[in-house]
C-alpha cells in the first residue's frame, strides 16, 4: 500500500536520520494495522523544535504522524505513557486530541536506538493519528472563536481531572519551572534581563504574585493542567458560518498537577499575543470558560496577576533557553517577542482597569448567548 511521507524538519535543529531508518520505523508501527508502506515520496514541511515528526499519508485513506521524542523526554517513558493516555481519554470524551496506534508488538510506543547526529541515543517512538487544521495563530481571533477556546480549555481540564492512571503521581512535578505554581523560581534567572527596561516590570509582577497569589492558593480548585494551551497548540478548521471551529489540541508535554485558574490564565495570555487589541481577549475567553466552570471569588481576584505571571515566564525562560540553545532562538522567542509590549500595557493599565474590561465583556458576551 503506497504512502506519502512529509518529513517535518526543524530548520533550526539538525537531525541526521537515515531515510531507510524512518521507513523501517513506519513499517514496524503499521504492522499491527496491516499497513505495509512500499513507496515513500518525500516532501519538505515545517516543524516543532524539540521532537522530530513525520507526516504519513496512505493513498487509500488514513493519515498519521510518526513522532520521535527528543532524547531527554525519552528517558521518562512513564511520563509519556501518562500523556498518551490523557490524549486518548480526551478523544474518548469527544475532544479533538490525537491517539496512539499500537505497533507490531502491541505497544503504544517503543524505545529505539538511533543516531540523530549526536551519537547513538534512545528515542521513544509513537505513531499518532493526524489532526487536520491550521494553528489558531493563523486565523482571525473573533469573539466567538475566543469564547470556544475558553470553553474547550475548561472542558479539557474538567475531563483530565477525572482521569485515573497508575502513574498519575508523576504529574505533581513540584519543580517544573513552567508551572504557574512556580513563578517564584524565575527569580533565579532574572540576571537574563539585566539592563532591560522590562526588568522592573517583571520584578514587580513576581512581587505581586508573592503577596497576592501565593497566600490565596489554598482557595484555588485543583486539577490536571494541559499546561501549554497556546496559539501553536490549538488547531482550527473553517466552520459553516464563515468562522472557525477548534479541530485539534496538541502537545501534552507540559501536563502537570495544578489549578483550573492556571489553565485559563495560560489560554488568555497566549491568545492575547495573536490579537490586534490584546486587552479585549480576556472577556470572551473568560465567558467561554465560565460557561463550563464559573470562577470562585479568589480565582477571579488572582486572574490578572496570573496572566501577567505567564508573560513573565514566557519572556524570562525563553531568553534563558536561547542562551543555552541559540540555534533555536527563532522558535523559542515567538511568544516572548510579542509579549513584551502586551505585558507593559497590562501593567500600566493596572489590575482594576484590566479586570473591568475582562469581566464586563464576559458578562455582556454571556448575555448574548
């Protein structure tokens, strides 16, 4: 059965992997499904910076993604197992998440030894279903689409919170620096902003987090967070009303045990980076979220600082990572560059003014439904 493969390379991160090796991986992954690829025309495409992905299309039907995890994440197969299971749970509950196919050995993933340019290392390999669509970053963020984004994020966390798995404890990730529970860890990296006009804003936000969020965290409702519900991890397709609907949720690598309000703050922050009027984003996203999970008083009071805290995480950690991996600067700095001006704008407007816009807009949007 003939297949086409689009090799999804990252222009900033060179992988040296023989094509015959990729073919053998796909044959192995497809054996359980009785698909034996025989011809493989190759087409160039785009990519993520961390893992290696191959788009596989069967000419008689069926689209897949062969995903080769980076060597660091491949050291923790139990974590990848939990993430893979979470994707299947969301799919079973009607949300657009990828699922993994069993390979010839009946497993959802395999650990393969390969030389991808840095010597022989072990990499976890999965064959995932393909989700159609384009990233939400490439379409107009209408109020309705923002509403659906908030609603989808809330439904996702609601489903994940009910998930059961023997390795669920791995999601505690107490020192995971991208968790909004660990904003204070940024203080160890603030030297990266030395001399930057934004340094004082970031320090002020961290102080606000320390004094107004940390003491109130016990009133947040706990859940399992996707943790990276951003503009590049949400796919959309055109709908019947000349708008767009969400067709995919990608990248579960930042899953962690957190709080519902964290997911909402993350979604608002990243959608703001794609909107011509960033402050207007919060209302529709909040309205969508609260159609599923209304905020309690403490969560509502902390939302502003949590959104700003995510901007700070994005900027500080992106610059820190670029210092270590300058070859990935273009990808890593996408959200950070856009966020600089938005963070300053939000800080200068202040909590009271921003909340007024968000909460009034959310209420008005809800009244229209």
